C-alpha cells in the first residue's frame, strides 16, 4: 500500500509544476497563508487510502479521549477523602483564586480590545484581499478583508485568549482538589500517596491542556476556509500569547509578594512555616496557584499552540510543493496526536512501577519516580516518532519530481533531538536545583559562616553556571546536532531538496520535540504547586488541635494511628521534590519559546526577502546593516528592563504586605489570623500585580509596535536580541532561584535548623530567589512569543503604510509608540517606588 505520497493515479499538472519550482515563498504575508486544497484530495496525497483531511478528522477523537482522561482524573481527585478542616482551607484557597482569576479576566478583555484594534486595522483596511477578478493574467486585489472574515480572525484571537484563561482555571480547580487530599493522605505516614496524588493532578491538567489546544488547532486546519486558516492561526496564537503573558506576569508578581510577605514573618516573629496566625499564609497559598498553576497552565497552553503555528507558517511559506506541504502538515499534527497517547501510556507504566516499589515504604526520594516518568515518556515518544514518520512520510517528492525515501528518518531524528532535550534538560537542571545537588549544598555550606551574603552570592554563582550548561551546552548542543542532521544529503536528498533554510526548520522541529511529551512536562511542573499547598493546608487546618481528632480519623477515615510528625516530614520532603521539578520544567518552556521564535522570525524574513530571492534585502540581515545591529541591542535592553520592572513590582508589593502583616499579626491568644486580615493581604497582592502588569504589558505592546514601525530589519534584530539574551537571563534567574529555594528546604528538613541564624540566612536567599524564579524568568517566555507573534502583524501594518505612500506617517507613529513605551518604562520604576518618609517630606 502506498502511504503518504503521490497517488498512483495521475497527479494534476499544476501540482507537478509547483513541485519542480525552486523552493521559495509563495505568499506575500501571513495573511496569504493558504492551506493547500490537496489536504482534502486523496488523489493528490493519500494516507492509508485517505486524504489528509479525513485522517486528521478521525484523529480528533484522540484529543477528545485525552480531555475525557483528564476530566475523569479530576473527578477521582474530588471523590478522594479529606478531613473537613482541610477541605475548608482548600476551598477558601480556591474561592480566593477564582476571584483573582476573574479579576484578571476582566482586565485581559481590556488588553484584548487594545490588540484587536491593530488586528482590525490591518485585516479590515490594509491587507490585500483577492477580488476573484483576473486581468491580463494578474489577480486583482482590494484593500481589506470582508468584515465577516475579519470577525472570524478576531474571534479566534478571543478563543486563544479564552483557552489560556480556561485551562488556568481548570489548573487551580484540580490543584485545590489535590492539595487537601495530599495533606490528608500524609496522615497515614506513607510517602506513596503524597507522591501519587499531586502527579495525578498534574496529569489531569496536562492532558486537558494539550487536548484542548490540539482540538482547537485541528478545528482551524480542518473547518476554517483554506484562504483564512493562516490568518486565523496567527490570530489564535496572538490571543494565546496575550493571555499567557498577562497571566504569567500578574501571577508571578502576586505569588512572590505573598511568598516574601509570609516568609519574612518567620524571621521577624520566629514562627513556624505556614503558621495559621500569619495573615500572609492564605495569600501565599493563593499565590502558589496564581503564579505556579495559573501562569504555567496558560503558558503551557500557548507554548504548544505557538510552536505549532510557527511550523505551520514555515511550511506554507518556505515549501513550494502543495503535496509536500500536506505531507508535513499531516505529519506534524499526527506527532501531536501521538503525544497524547504516549504520555498517557507512560503515566500508567510509571505508576505500576512506582506502586510496586514504594507503596509500602514509609519514605523515599520523590524525585526518583518523577524522573522515571520523564524518561519513560521520552523513550515512548521517540519510538512513536520513528514509527509514525515511516508510515506517514516514508516517500516525499522532491522538486525534481523524484521520490526521496530518506527524509522521514532525518526529520524523525531532528524531532528526537528536541524530545531528548525534554528529558536531558531536567537532568541538567537538577544538578543546580535539586536538594541532592552539590551546587545547592554549596549554598547551604556558604551560609553557615557567611550568612545571607554568601548564601546569595553562592546562588548567583549556581544560576550563572546553569545558564552555561543548560542554555549553551545542552540546548545549543542539541540544536547543533539538529543542524548537522539537516545538512545530510545536501540539496540532492536532504532537507534542502524540498525547502530553503533547512536549518531553521530543523530548529523549529527541535522546539516541537521539546514538547514531544507535553502532558508529562506539564504534569511534573504542576506537581510543585500541589505539594507546596499541601504543606500549607496541613498547617492551616490545625488538625492536630481538633478535639478527639484521632477518634475522628479512625471512625470516619479508617486511619487507626495518625502519625502527625511523619505527615509533616513527608509533606516537607515532597515540597522539595516539587521545587526541583518546577525548576526542571522552566528551561524546557523557555527554550521552546526561543527556538520556536527562531522559526517565526524566519517566516518574517521570508516575507521581507520574497522567499530569499531579493539579494539586497538579505544583505540587511547582517551587523553591517546598522539598524539590524541596533535592534539586537534594543532587544537585549528590553530583557534587562523587564527583569528589573517585574522585580520592582514584587519589591513594592512585598513591602506593603510586610508592613501590613507586621502591624496586624496577633500571636497572643490567637490560633488563626482573621479572614479580614488575610483578605487584605490578598488585596495588596492583587493591586500591585495589576499595577506591575499594566506597566509591563503596555510597554511591551508599544515597544513591539515602535520597533516594527522604525524599520523591518531593526525589528528582526530586536526579536533576536530579545530571544537570545532572554534565554540566558531566564535560565540564570530560574535556576538561581531554584538553588536558593531548595537550600532553605535542606536547612528545614535535613538539618532541622528552623529558627537558627542559618535558617534566617536561607530565608533571605529564598526571598531574593522568589521573584527571580517565579516572576521574571518564567514571564520572559510568553513575552518573547507575544512580541514575535504580534510583531508579525505590526510589521505588516508598517509595510502596508509604506506601500500605500504613508512612509512619513509610519515614522511619526514609530516615534509616538516609542514615546508611550518609554513613559511606561519610567512608570515601571518611578510609579512603583516605595514611598519613604523622606520622599513624602520632599
């Protein structure tokens, strides 16, 4: 049987002719990204006797099954037992999180309206749309899409943003089911339930997130008119990035204001972790979800979408043959469908192994089964990649009409580089962030005599080393291997036989491969918020102080001899594993953003150089072209500003939170902080999260417009500087923060040194690392992607203005946009300063 190649019947002459062309851009802009008609024609391209459209239509049942899988696990978590006192705490956390998310959702609608103005201006009034009339062999165009088409593009941008928000809500709902159940399960004194419940929650989130994103993208590919699908993909991706960027930034600021406010009270008042009398603890628990669940869920959702859109754009722009376009589009979506299957299978295999090893063990290293899960998922994904690639793209027609039977394994091997990265990056990251790593133990050792000063310096050192090994050696090395593979066969039988700039496509496939076990990557990231919250829920429930609690637990839950001491130890140790695996997922998402952005940037280059055919424009992609070099410098500068602005919002908010908590903390005669005081701390966190988000997002929005309007090649340099410097800054900050976090965990769990000067020093280091790892670093990921995606649209707006004879207006707008951006850059510090008495006096 002939699989995924030209039908045995005659191929239409137009297809043959196009396959003989030298690969070049077939579209003038992303507005012209048309899905080839051959997708629905089994006579042109057949897959097991089916058209690509029919095959993918059948494949839509897989994300539906993945969604059902995730929802069933959620239902299982809800049915699990938990003591009343713990349920009350988890529901309070959920209701507060829900209120926070709805507040952010309303604010997001304002940002979406701002973005929609640009979308409507371009597609509704400037973009060229074919009239259907041909004069002298030239298709006639008109300015602006029909309003119905514009409405569809806008609708998909709203769907993308709503998708990011919806999966964020689902994440907090699942996590707040799981946190109380994990805390309750710890009372039996065995470690396995403390591991199994958070992972179950993570798999639920991962499966739902990936399945929803995949289902929506398939809907665009299969049901949107082919001439609008490309524009709808762009709109969808921009909406996703908008939602993720705003929720990541705001959530990161919120969670670290609360975390620092709660942590510093341990030094000031010498109280225990998550002391119920501390009004900052509830805000901290809400922040664990707002920052470590809402943010990553939204971020993960848009990461998988944007990476796919980048590859789709490349395929449609860089490959001339519609037949090859269809083959690669179907292949990419098939890989994503298999991701759902292999991740689910890996989870069940790993759980069987973990249960047999650890079910009857009092305690164990929680990192072991989590690491095993990642590697099982990676191996299964790699095997599935090769098998599916063989059957789907075993034969690819090159531009000279001959059939190539080698490209399938080249493409599969390139994706494998990315899939391996999804497993290797966590291993390298653990070297700098795990409680068992020498770097983290060095932070503790340095703190013994050097206090907070050497604690901080040691953490900075660890972060710098990690940026070299994770960013430079691991990610850079795997990209280099992918590049080498892309050169095999040259223009005769290699990737160059079907496309130009094959190395860029290879880099895009590496980013795609990073996500080759998507649900598992999200699951181990989501593990952390549950373990962190579980420890807090246990303390806030005051379960040990409940009257007749042992009798209650025995009669109602069958817990014959509740072990409170062991429960607290298990939860603390599990939190350390959660910290580690939160840290391991961050470089994967960050690396995906940067490598994926490379592919999207190249799509822009294809537009500007007319498919790499305009030599004088290609020459401008060099440091010899001053605007290009200046753009790189500006992109790097924005990364540094963003790091400072996001930290400044945390600093000011934390100052106000600490000020309020210290004033209202009641230790004598109180067992629990008042609800009013806790709500006030949440209010402080929300206020400063929104203030910081406004300054940051408006700056990014107008800076992207300004750089795109200044000059196209200046903007490309801007994106490159933003991506490369952002990669290393993000990894450095994320892993330095992870080292400080787990250094504190070693002091608390292994050394049992709470309340000592060593503990105080580790707390100070952790509070420095909090905005590093959970605010600035992680938010750089969606910021990079939003700038790249929205920038595609911004450049088109600028180019169209120049084409219509409004170059002067374009440059006036560039200056105006840049001025607005600088105003909010100024506000991001001077509008967020801590007003001291001296400032108020003058």
